[in-house]
C-alpha cells in the first residue's frame, strides 16, 4: 500500500487500542466503545494482518484465537479474506497485463481503480 507513514502509524495505534480492549496487553489506552463504537473482531483481524506484519501482535494472535474461538464468526472472516484476495488478484492482472499490452484496448490505468472500488465477488 502507498499510504503515508502518518496514516499507517495512526492505524497501528488504533489497532493496538482495539487489541488492548480485547485483552492483549499494550501500553495504549482501551477503546471507549460507547463513544467510538463496538469493535468488529473480524475486521480487526483483517486490519491487523494488513498493517501489523512487523509487529509482535501477529505472534500473539494464535493464542488469542484459540482462547476466544467461539466469539469469532469464521464464515465472515473467510468471506472477507476471499474478497480481499480476489480484489488484489484483479488489480494485479489489470495493472501488470491489461495496461501494458502493446495493442490498444478500451481499458486505461484509471479504470482498474474503479474496478477495484466496484468489484463484487461471490464466495
């Protein structure tokens, strides 16, 4: 992703706050769910895997998942990962093959961003 570092750092801070609320210790404050909204556990997993690949939280997650497996909607998580991977595959194909073809086709670089935004995948 090409997000500025400040956005990535803010996302990492928010993810840590959410995990503190879920019981994994960090030295950040808990999320105030009354004010900021209820934490979506499956979305938190996705955000953790996308933004926290170099963080120790990734090594703590397996133990948390084993302990709290009953509160995780496994089908929702599976669907979210399939949709994410499908979108990434379409973007990769569009960016690396369709745009760089030597023949003229009615597909421009800006079109694959629209395709990503409007993509609907059945899982």
